[in-house]
């Protein structure tokens, strides 16, 4: 076989096996958008497999009038850092108004929506409850319901697949922008499936969970070729970072395994500020990384291995400080205790470095963001008693079976 033929075969093997909702929409000649004046909620992840922007595609679509853009966290063009407020402005490339949904206003106002027939949502998510794009989606759905405007979701893969369900649901009274729905931390649905479930089950009740259930006119444009056992790497689609610290699909897999402990400011580095965001656990007081890795591997956790690492973050709270710790590698993501991984790490820290146990502050308000991400303070309080994962396992898994049964009613893919 010639070199050219080999290259052709390689390219064919690498070609996308999944068509996103955006690409299905284009193939169907924008049928659900014809004759409509639309707004678009998107960010740099809104692209087709050729990396053409959803903004540009819809701006040029025949029979469609793209009239406004809406920016979630990080902005339409991805030019805002995590947590930074996004300003409303004008998009230089299209001249369209850009309304911020991550600033003074997180829910579109009546004025922002004036004159629109539909709002299209096209963002690549990461499959975790605390990632704020799905909260933005819920508030968009709520605003559109109040103004009788259709919501059209262009579906995209869940990078964690559609099998893994991990963690308890948010407790009543503990809803927030990083936990807006009564769903597990890892919920195993595509954004189109999630939107349908929220809409049909009356689970969309606003940022604090106190509003009346919202039901909008919802259309989902499904993908083609996606299956529930697919991780993002299996789709053949290009990865565009949805936020600055999720540069690769591996980062998305690691996010639920370390992002919770990352809310404990300067306790353990999770690699943010280094070249492996969310893939590390390290601290200046872990002097023997080999011993730390050996202790974690001795737990025999399925689907994950730890290797010792020493590193110096380039920025952040531990900038230029030599840290010891571990990098974790998933050998079987579907069977690994993904979100519990960070609790096994804290359990090991408490055993090896008892003077560095977490959750030892008397002022519980210092844990407010952590508790929001966890969906309430119960897990933190139970774990603090003995620093043992066994103490939280029953609570951690209490909602998984019921949620799997409920969410399966809204599966669009096998």
C-alpha cells in the first residue's frame, strides 16, 4: 500500500462518526428555523466537524434571520476567564448585539428577547451538574416560556458518555447556579436529553429552585451516530475547549474526579495552573510522591491508576512552589469511582498527613461554594467524622437508581 493510500486510510479512520445536532440541522436545510427570527446561545464550542462556527453558519443560513447572540460564562467568543463577568457588547464579526448571561443578568430579559421567534442553544457541555452552561440553558428556557418563544437545542455528545451516573441529587433548599436541578453530580445525559427531562418533569424552577415549574416550547435536533457508551474520544469530533482549563477531552473526564476538592482554596492543587488541569493532586507537604501513589494504588480502586509526580504550577495560589503528588489515569472510566476519587485522595491524605486533614475550619461559611457544588453540606459533614469514604457511600449512591430509571424515559440514543 502506498504512503498516500495509508494516509487516506488513516484520515478515514479519524473521520467523525458522530454528526452533531448542528450538522443534522444543516443537512436538513435548517428546516426547524425556516422563516424565523432567532437568537443564539453559544460559545467557541459551537462548531461543526470542520470547525466552522455556529454563529457564521446561522448568519448565512437561507431563510433564517440571526438577530442576537447570548453569551454564557466565558462569553460567545471565549474571551472571559472562569468566574469573570461577561459584558454585553456588539460582535465585531457579525455586527450583532451580544447579550451577557453571566454578569448582572443571568436570565434573558424581555427586552433581550423582543422580536425573536426562537432561541437556539448550541454549546458543548462537560456532563457535570456544576458546569454552569446547563444552568444558563435552564434560565433561557424559563425566560422563553414566559415570553412564548421556542427553544431549539442542537444536541452534542456528553463527553463522559451516557452511562455514568455519580453522586446524590441536590438537596431541597440548596439550589444554586452550580447546582440548579435535582440531578446527580454526573448525570449521564446529553444536553438535549437533559433539557427534555427538565421541561417534561417540571424540574426547571430557576436559579434558587423556588420558582414555579417552567415548561417551554422545546425542540431538540438530535445527533446521528452517538451511542451511550461513547466517550468524547470515540466520536471522531474535534475538541474545542469549553472553558480555559478544559483544553482536552481528558480534562473533561478528569473534571468530576477533582473539581469538588478544587473548591477548597489552596488545599490541594488539582493541576489548574500547570499543564495538566484537573488531572493531578498535589501539595508542598507531600514530600514522598512515590509513597503517596503507592498508598492510593493499594486501595485497588477499579478503572484508575496513580503515578507519582513533582511539579511547579506556573500561576495560581501555588505558583512556583514545588509540589509532590499524583497524576491519575483512567483505565476504565465507566467502572471507575469517578467523582468519589477525590474523597479517596482526601482519605489517604488524612491517614498519611493527619495535620493536613480538610474540613477543619470552625467557620462553616468558608465551605459555602464546596457545599453548593456538592448539593448540600451533608457529605462534607459525614466525611469529616472519620475521613472515610465508607461513611458517605450510602448517601452518595442513594439517588442513582431512581434517577437512572427516571432519566431513561428521555433517552434519545441507545
